[in-house]
């Protein structure tokens, strides 16, 4: 079998091995599976977490290096929001314990 399956979203980004979207500029970072039903299960799980996702499963041939031959997305990835949250945590109200009645 020389074809594998990859998952691509509406912006042309591919689901990566690191469980994040990648542009596809580095094909070795793109998650590839040998069976279409495995790709379908992954896409189903992704769309359950993100209702805005419009993904598709693409059959891609493998290069001589064993990497999928795909067209990289021209749309840049959005900035990582989780990194910003870790760097700048939001202020939270502290709750003081209630005094005990004695």
C-alpha cells in the first residue's frame, strides 16, 4: 500500500502528530494513518470538540522518504492561545474562608 490518509481542515491545515494543526510545510509532522476508518474516527473526535471544524479525509501517496505528498496550506496558523494563557494567567478573585462561629 503506497497511500495513506491525512486529515485536512477548511483552511488547508493538516492534523499533526503533535495533536495540533500544522500547515503541511513539513510533511513528517502530519499525522498519517493507513486505514480510512481510523482517519474517520479521528476526524469525528476532532469535530466533536470543535463544532466549527469542516474537515475532510485526503488520500495521499507516500514519497520515497515515507512522507505524505501533500500541498502545504497558504493560510498561516492562528497564534497559540494556550501559550498566551500560560504566560499571562487571568486574575482571579480569592475566596477567604468563612470565620467559624465559636
